[in-house]
């Protein structure tokens, strides 16, 4: 799964089988811009729609 934020491209590797419906998962990803891990909250609803939200 690829996400573009501002000018940077962030690649999150998530296996769709690991995401259970109506259960969220927090995935860290390294950010060279901030020079630290940035966390993303990934949620899949019962219909299969995926929402991604940046934490902090």
C-alpha cells in the first residue's frame, strides 16, 4: 500500500489477511523528513473499505 503525503511517498507494507474487519492496527514507518518513526492507524470495516490515519 502506498501513501503520498505532501511531497514524500510513504510505503506501508500490510498483508490484507492480517487486517480483520472492525479491528484497527498501528503500523510504524520511518520518516526521513522527521528522522523518526511515524505511526499510522489502519482500519478495515466490514465492507472491506480501508481507512488510514496518521497518529501524532
